[in-house]
């Protein structure tokens, strides 16, 4: 920059000097006398100016020729000069053209053309940080994973391209189904760029699939801090992860920590049924029935569920059927028009041997929504009122082919699971299970929703339908 300024300044000074000299000669009307080798030359003003210009041009040409010769000699000796810079600019132009064409080929899905353009760009540019990524993407496009892996490993050596290399290797391992290695690479990519949304989502999915609930909660907290996740969604999902942490602690035998974690999960999301059930059981273990009842009532008001009724019964397991019916009045009053409330009231009345009240509790469910559970309760009512065996068997036969009612269904793939889980067993979706009636009701009755769970408990031995027939053919259940 300074050398260029100096050259421009010298050029202007020379031009100014020549201009002043020419002006002086023109005004004096005198020439210039030159004596050389015994000869004398007299030049007029105009001739002097022309000679001066020709002399300047000749000197400039000589200087350029000498500079070119010097540059050529230095070029031959390996020194970088104007000649080498000229060739470098030419190579860069061709290299960047090939790089741009390769990127266009990748975008248009022409993998082999992209590979050839990447090789050409590498030959001209000699800048692997630019061409290696294009080569890896093109190799993946044509299915040459070995070459892509080699290129990604070369990219690991450069701090500028390390994240891209780790991310590329992670995607390769995911495509191969090697989730264990993919998880380690995702953790490395997350450490390099914790704010990268794609890496966050991939790491979260891998951690939940593996059961790393603590790590998944950390990633979830990062997402909400960045504003990538609404606070209500974060609150719900964090409660799901906290619930799974509580289950893990409980399985390890640390019951105190499990109870506290379950209670914390329920406080984060009171409408999360599994969290409410676990929190209620935690309060029961701590001999705090009022707190357990409060948790169940709050969750029941959000969404009635058979598991909530079951844990509400566990608060006082030794009470008589009539006392249980009276204690359940507060729970039943929370959602009196809900179908689950009607079914629960019918079951409680059957336990109390008030079969007409059980029939009234069902209302029009037999006609409006005849599920397997509704029809089985009707069979119990008919048996309790002394109906013929043929009538009872008729209800049970209808129950075998009737819809199963609400179950844990995946909102993403419509998979049906017997028990709630944070991750769908079929599609791997996180927090996609909801308690609703599936589109196709061919699965067995879900865990926790069999016939009369508060009365006869869970059947053992024969199949659920056979166990129900045996129970109903026997005498009416005694009061407990």
C-alpha cells in the first residue's frame, strides 16, 4: 500500500517537472544544445519535449524489461514474484469456478459430477478446508461412505472444520444404525456448538432413546434458554424426563430420592398422569394420605384415568365398599359427565352390590359407546341382578369384539402401548403418547384398565376374558 502510494507520487512529480520544463522552453523560445562525441545538436522547444517524452518512455520500458528478467530469474529459483502471482490468480479463478460448479452439482443431486468438480477445485486451489467438505458431500451422495469418512477424518484436524466433520460422521453413524457411536459424536458436536439446534435435537433424541434422562434435561434447558422451545412445552417435557429419572432412582432402590423426584415431576406438570400416580404413591409411602388425595384430585380434574382411580383406592386399602364409595364422591364430583367417571361409579356400586345404581351410572354408554369395558360391566350388573347365564354370556361375547376404549396411543405413528412411556416403542417419538381411543382397536386391554380393577384386582393365570367369565360366574364379590 505504501509502495504504491510512493510510485504514484513519483509519477506525478516527474509529470509535473516535465510540464514545467516544457512550458519554460516554450516561453523562452530557446532550444537545448546537446554536445556528445564531438558533435553538437540544437533542439527547439517542441523537439526537446518530444525527446524528453521518448527518453522517459524508453527508460520505463528498460526498467520493466529489467524487472521482468529479474522476476523471471527469481521465478526459476522458486521465489514468488509477479509471474507466480499471475499463475496463482489464474489457478484460483479456475479453482473457484470448479468449486462453484461442484456446489451446484451437489444441490442438483449430481454426485459424480460434484466429485469430479471437487477434484478439479482441489487441484487448482490446494485449499482442503474448502474442497474437502464438497468432496465428502459428493461421496455420500454417490454412496461412497468410505471416502466420505476419510475426508471427514481429515477435516477433524482443522479447528475451523472440526464441527462439520463431527456432524458428518454423526450422520453417517445414524444412517448405519450405530446409535452408541452416534451418541458420542453428538455429545462432541454439542460441546463444540451447544447452540446448534440440529445437534440439540439429535442429541436429545439419542439420549431419550438410551435412557440418559439427566443429560436430556440439560439439553432441554439449553433449548429453552435460547428461546427454541416454548416454556409450556419445556415444562411438560422436563416433567416427563424428571418422571423417568424418578423411575430410575426407584429401580436402584433409593426410595427417598425417587419419592422426591416423583413429587417434583408432578408439580412441574400436574396433568401428567404417570407422574401424578407416582407422586401419589410417594406420598402414601410417606404416610401423607391428604397430599396423595390432593395430587389425584388435581390430575383427575385434568383427565380422568383408571390408574388415578386405582392409586386413589390405595390410600385406604382396607376400607369397606360402602366407605370407599363415599370417599370417592369427591373424586367423582370433579368430572361428573366424563365417561371414566361413569364407569368408575358403576364399578364402585357393583362392589357395594348396588346393581341398579351401577346400571344407572352407566347411563346410555351401552348404546352410545359400547366398549369392552362397558359391556363387561353390564354383564356384571346382569349377573348381580340374577339374569340368566345366556344373557351374561351374550354381554361377554359382545365385549370380546367391541372396541377397547381409550389406550396409550402415539400421536405420531398411532402405535398402541399397554403402558405409558416417554418414547414410543415404534417410531421413537418423544412425549407422543396420549390417553385416547385409537383409530384401530385391535390391541388387548391396556395395563391398568381391565374390568373392575378396584374390585377383583388384576386377573392371573388364564386370559383376561376367561378370568372375567370365571369371576362373573361365581358368586357376587363379598364386601371388603
